[in-house]
C-alpha cells in the first residue's frame, strides 16, 4: 500500500557545498528504487528558477504528488517551494525539505559514501512519512450567518461601526441603549477620557441608526456552541425557563475590565482620598475643586507598574480639565521615578503653561499620606519633601472583573486563570497565531485606554468583515494544519480543551449529555499537543498526523546501526541550533540523525515507544528551555511523556537514560553539540537494546500501552502541567503529587495487562495463570488480578479445563 | 527560450531568470554574499558582478538581479571582475574586520589585508539586508529592519530595543553570511526568562 503516493526526490548539488562531500550518485541509487518513489534527480540548484522549472515539469509529466528536496534548511526554503509548486496543486505537507547540507554534508568526517548512506536513511524516513500521509481536501468556510457583537463593552460600538460601514448586517447586544447614559457611565471603566466623548457619541449614534444593526433584547449570556460560521448563542430570559437562541456566523466579544480602588493602606477613604473613576464622576457632577489636587500615580505600589502610564495619562487629562475650569486650583501629579512620562514635548510645554506639576519620587521611599500633607523622597536631593493636598486621587487597580470573567468563560475564551484575558504573546510565525484580535476587544483583554479599546473594536470589526466577505466570495479556506475531532471516538472528557492554548476547542452542541468536542479550524493554531494527549486518539492534527510521524520515526529507527540514534529537534530551538551548527561548519558525532518537529509537544508517547520498538538504541529530544517554549507548554507536555517512558523502561529493566530530554537555544549551536556528543557517548556506552524475544515483547507492550491504553493516557495528560505551578486548569493536578499517589501503581497494573495481551496475542493459544506468571516473571496473584480485568473488559476470553481457568486473547 | 552565452558557452534560459540562476544551472559558480535562494535578490554586495560584453565595449552587472536577454555575452571570470572582487574584499575587510567568514572568503581571492582605514575593529555586520529580507519574506514579520542612512546604516529593531514582534525563530541567524546576526539577535529578541548557562567543556 503506498497511498497513491508518487514521490519525486530532488538532490541538490548546492555548488561546492554538497556535491564534493556527499556521493550523490550513490545516494540517488539507494533511494531511487524505494517503493513509492517515482523519480530521483540530482539538480545543481533545485531552489532556483531553472531547478524549480524542472521540478514543476516532472510534477506534470509524472503526476508527482509528493516532493522531497534534499538540500538545505527547511526553515528557510520550504516556503519558497510551497509557493512555487502551489500552481501544480501541491499543498502544505506534500513537500518536505531535508537539510542534507547542514545535517549531513559538513558536520562529520565521514567519507562521501558514508554520508550518502546517512542521507539515504533520512530520505527513506521522509519517504515513509510521505507514503503514510493522506492530504486533506481543501475545505472552504462558509459564513452565511450574521456576526454578533456582544459583551457590552464600549468597543462594541467601534466594532459595530466598522461592520456597518462595510455594509454587513450584524446583531448587537448591549445592556444600555441611551447614548447619554452610556457616556455617563463610561468614566467607571475609562477615566479621564472626556475629550473623546463627542467623537464616540457620533459613533454610537451612527451605529444605533444604521440599517445594518439589529439590536438584541438585553439578556444574560448563557451559552455558546459551534464553530466559526455556525455558532449558536443563547441568552437567559428573565422569569422564564426557556432561552432565546440566535444563530451567529462570527462572534466579537467586547468586554470591559473593572477598576477598583486601592485599599486603605493607600489612605483611600472615598471622601478626600479618592480613586480616579470616582473623582471624575465628582468633577462632572458636583464641582471643580479649589484647593490642591494631588494625583498619586501609585501603580508601582499597587503591583501594576505596567499600568502606570495609563493612570498618569488619565490624571493628566483630569488635571487639564480642572485647570481649564478653575485656573486658581493646584494640580500635582506625583509619580514613581521608574515611569517614563507618557506625554509629548508639546504636552509638557502645555502642562507647564497651565500649571500642572509633574513630581517624580524616589522609588525606594514610598510616599506616605498624612493629614493635609504627603511625604515623598525627592530624587534630586534625597530630602523628604512634603506636598500640601486637599484632594488625593489614587490610581485604580485594573482587572478583568467578574462580569467579564463569566462572559469569557461562557464564550470559551478564558484559557488561564489570570488577571486579564489576553493570552501570552505568541512567539510563533504569524500564520500560526490564533485570531484573538478578531474576536476579542476591550480592556478586559488587557489594561488599556479608551482609544486603544476602540481601536481593538475597529480592528475586530474589520477582520470579521474581511473574513465574511472572503467567505461570501468563496475564497476563505481552512488552514491546512489544524486539529480535527473524530466525534465517534470522542468521549467528551474535555482534557484537550484544558491543554489547548489557542482556545480552538469548544463543545459541539449547546445541550445534551456528554458534549463531544469540536475544533474551530479558524482559531486552531496547529500546536498539536492536544492531539498527542487525547486519551482516546480522537484528535488528529490534519496533514501532520501522528501516523505520519510514526511512519517516519519507524523507518529511520529501523535503519539505525547499533550506536546510531534519532534526535528530535523542535523548530524553535534544537533545529535552528543544528542548522546553525551546520552553517558554521561545526562537527559532531555522525551517529546522530536529526528529525525536525514543529514542537516537542506534538510527539505522542507512541512515537517515542515506536522508535525503540523499531530498534533505536536511544532517543534524544531537543526543545526550548521550559519558560521559553514557543507553544507555551509543549515542552512540559513532552517532559511528562518522556518521564512516562522512563518509568516504563525501569519496569522493563532498560536504562532510563536511553530517552532524554534536552534544552537548547537557537543561537548557541556549540552548546547543542555538547548536548549531542554527551548523549551519543552515553548511548555508545549502553549499546543497543538486545533484540531478544523477551525484550521485543516488552517494547511491544510499552508501545501498545502508550498508544492505546486510555487509562494511562488520561492519567498522563491530567498531570501534564509543570510541577512547580500552583494553579491548574480544570481537573489537572500537580504532576509530582499525582505520581506519588496513583500514577505509578496504575501504570504498573496497566503495563502488566499490556504485557499479558502482547504475549497472548502473539502466541494465539490458551495459557494458564502459572505459565503466564513465570513467563513474565511476575507474581501469580497480580497476574490473576489483571487477567480478571482483561476478561471483564472483553479483551480476553476465559475457558475452564478440569476446573482451572485458561485464558485466550480474543484477537 | 532565450539563448545567450556565458564564458563563450551557449546557454538557454526562460524569460525572467537572472544571469546568476542560469549560470548556476549550468554549473558555473559565481560568488555571492548578500544573495540567498530563499529570498528576493537585492544586489547589495556587488560580489556577484559579471562582465557583459557587447562588441568592443563592456560593462559590469550584478548577476543576481540582471535578467537574461537574447544574445548577450556574459563572462564570469575576467581580469576586470577579479579586480573588482578583490577591491570589494579589501573594502569588506576594512568594513567588517571581525567576521571570520569574510576573512576566509577574502583569502580565497588572495586578499589578506586592506589599504582602507578600519573604523571599528569589532564590526562584523556588512548591512547587506539579507536578515531583514528573511524576516519579512520567510517569517512574515518585520521585527528587524535597516535603520538610518548611508554610513550610519545598521540592522536592528525599532528604537534599537528588544521587540516582542521577534519570535526568535533564528532565520536571520541562519541566513547571515558574516555571522553578525548571532550577536545582533541578542539585542532584538526579548531575552528568555530562563537562559541556559554555557556548559563547561
């Protein structure tokens, strides 16, 4: 079976960089005859126009549908190949680039023939992957239903305004419809922004009058299900059991944060010592203060230094307002010296003219309030100066707020228990970043001012409009590498949703018993750790599947000599470091065969097990340092899976060091060489795992266990987080505590079961308990126990002969 | 098909190919520095100069950006070109004296010292812009760009501060022909919270 694969292999001479070092004709001969390979050519430069021309001609002539180019760094070249071959119908995943130059040609002192052999092993592994690969059909996304703007944040109007201007009908859910009231309440969330109100009012009026607007009846958001293009929203109806439901194409959540006053330790009393939002209310409702108003920008002291500039801006705007209306008043802004002033030169000049005084204070001397005066340490003379005050205005503490938290929870965008909604800054390429900015806007996302919130709303509106127009023109397609759920296998355990960092996983339907999960392909970033964690193998990373990787590692491991081993290197640390080492001409042990992987978190434990089953004596996994994982927790997930393998190795009497996790930095290739050399030395000392029937049966059992035992997989993914973290999402728990309690014993039981199954499936004859116990050198009692379980699970049949039970595998 | 000559050998090319691409296809090597197959050419380093002869006059063109044309005669190894390359290397040795890669290449062309004044003995970036093109075209970001003009031109992130736009993919480091990006990237990417301590040898 070769999956209709017609593979074209193109070997690059790369001028003087590959040809003299690697015996290309030998390499060609060795890979040309492999099943599935339709042609193998040596080209001077496959990456330049003439070479690309030849490849494209071959694709048309021979109907090639998979291309392997053995040349240089896939990180740099793959995109060009994908672009140039797109016209011939080749998509992501159908082209593979192997770094012959940087991983084979220059990095060792082997002879050209030996290097050709090493290259051929890597290429054959790629061929195996290509054969196992079934390209998915390109799916278009249809968004017929209207977008819904909800959440009630002020950014709603900016988003709605943008949609209205683009001529798209939308639904808007806001708690209040009177522009006057909306603006009156705005200072509670965005203080010091009065100057923007006239413009904002115009936007609100235009939105409310627009023919594209459908206002939803106010109500509490109760649920959301479905994926982009096919959402079902439900709102609670007061005093009724039923819920109002709406079909939505896209969702824009505009959520505002909450401002709370700092505690009494800042002197807050709600009368003369106020917080900014209250002070602004007072300013406009009652009167302009006469005496000295001191704005204390206390964000460094409240523990939110990142918001100091926001508060300082608000203070500055309010100060301006006071002085414009009452030139006799005094306005001082007291701020921590660490804060860069958030005003322009012109504004500073203006401030001087008006009499707003900016006073920095020593960061090591915290200002102290006393009646009528506030002390602060001066940064000029280190004296404690005093400022007279009649009114102190403190910075607010900014957070997401309970209301927004609840809404975010319902909308499934609350990924981590943090102060704000915005996820970390994703350190991946733009095409891998989720669409957060197109569905989320407002100060609940991160602390921001009104302009920023409105900009976010506008951006979300624009992105949605773009997407909707694209889909209506039939030009919106699902990204190639995204997760898909097999709903027949999904048991709705929700594990993936807890692990997923991009927020692409949600529930399929609103009501019902078990809610099978569904992946929104327009949100999924293709991180893939969820697929590797699924206890029931219900999740697949499309076009980059586990089966593909398994085929590749199996093919590579199967070719390994006694001292040779496989090293997985992640695209963000190990692989660039290895590429750079190759570029710099550094040398390392030729026993190392590097396979790239987007993130180590994508590696299912079954891949690790398979590598050993096929004969690899060792497996090295090189990833980022834990705090620096580009896919947030991928490296931690890999850590847990590696530890699982180590535990199983101990059960089997193999050395735990055979599988090792390593950390690298892309800019420290020399350090990577040390890592690889050290591991290579360890593996050489250990030698291969002897291929005795007993060992093979053990490896087979490990593979069977980690691949398909849902209990072990479930326990593994529940304890995946970093052991030093204090809070865990959902049902997850501290890995260390977990391990001591139940994991090891469960693992022991399940492993014994797996071994029993392996023996019985292989020999296909009835066994009695004593025979099995002595065969596996286990106690009779535990063997009997596990056999009992296997019988009750239906994997093993029991028959009685002379009153004694005999067991036979059902397979 | 366009037919023309490289080093008196007739060659064929499709419209749109450059002289460099055609030459490499026919196994004729032309040295390059600021050129990389993965990104668009820019013709900045002038190392890939070839001589274009027409009758009794000739001119030098940068082969990485010069499109092929019917009947032209290209020479890749002439005295004039050799002279230009040596001049370039001599200037590069003055401009980027700290780059071992450049020094090694220069030695191959018999240039081991420079008559120009060395402004900064630690300089290793020749501002060819390969890294910025890689960041824009391959990665799809523009975390780094060429800043300032003329002799003050340099590579860096906006305001010369670490930028969160940089995803630390290392494409610029891999593509850099002088090895300067290894140093420069550290002032661009945000330093990870945990850094690996170098191991003792």
